[in-house]
């Protein structure tokens, strides 16, 4: 008579994560953008910091996709960027947190 197999808690956790859908390209782009900003979390969020981090994130996340898909992904991700109030001053780390929260909704 065969013995029943009981999955360990870790095995069950791995089985469940394999069934989760992969994040969209737009979510991946925002997450990578956040990772780039997190390389200097205490720095002030400036237009230059945003441009540099976004360019690096787009290159690493989208370069293997066709141009038409890159454009569609970029439009979707940029539409989900967290807005700052006029004159609001935050750090790169704080904006990275907001980006990760926005990525969850994509």
C-alpha cells in the first residue's frame, strides 16, 4: 500500500508561488525604476535622478521587447506614476516606495 505524501510548509509555499501570475511588463518597469532610485535612497528626488533611474530601468526591462510593445508598456507605466504635489520635497527612497505600491495595481 503506497504511503501518502504530505507536503512540507515550504513545499506548499513554493507550489503556490508557481501558480501566481507573472507581473506585467509595466509593473516590472516601475519596480526596476524603484530599484534604481533605491541605489541612493537618501538623495533628494530631482528631475535628473528621475531621468537617470527611469532610463536605466527602461533599458534593462524593455530592451528585449519589440518597439511597439515598448511604447505601450512605457505609456501604461508612466500613466501610473505617483504624482507629487507642487513644491513637495521627498527622497529617492520615499518615491521608490510609492512606485512599488503603484506597481502592485498594474
